[in-house]
C-alpha cells in the first residue's frame, strides 16, 4: 500500500505550504472589478447601518436608565395616591363589568324566549347540524339493545 503525499505540502523545502502563499494573479484576470466595487459598497452600507443602530441603542439605553431613575425616586406619598386612584378605577370597572354581564344575561334570555316563540309558530325544524338542536357533548348514537355486536 503506497503512502499518499499531502497536496498542500510544499516540496521546495522552505517550510511554507500552499495555503500560506498568495498567488500573484492580476485582478483583471481573477475577479471582475465591478463586482468587487459592489461588494465594497455593500459592506460600507452595512457598517454605516451598524453604526446608526448602535447610536439608536445607546439612546434607548439612556431612556430606560432615566425611566428607572424616575420610578425609583418617587416618594411614598406619590405611590400611595397612585395606588388609591388605581383602586377607585378598578372598582368602577368592576361595576361596569357586573352591569354588562347582567345585560348580556337578559339579552340571552330574551333571545331564548324569541326562539321559543318562533318554534311555537313554525313548529319543529329539521336541522342537519346536530349541534343546532342541542345535542350534548359526548353524545353517541346508542345501538338498539336487540342488535348484537359484530366481533
């Protein structure tokens, strides 16, 4: 079995490999100059955008720092008055919710009575949808007790 030589190994004996050497080929032969200019412009725009983003982030951190300082430096009396205002608002909203729930309940009752009146006038309606006629969840069609199961 023969020994394979490393193709990247330099055979000149200088100790450097092909990976370390740079081939001196003219730019016009190897890479299109226009594409290089486009790449440089693109990279420049990315750097510009990153700098702007960094400035915006610095401003955001300063705002947050100021907001935290404002909240921490508030007096006990200010916090107490804000808490009492919030309790009053919460009580008012609770009353509104209670009133709206009772309104909804009365509307549901009136809808049910209207549906019952329509049902009396028109008679029973056949529906393809079993959920419209009030079939409870878990309803299963029960087989006749006289029929036997297939096994």
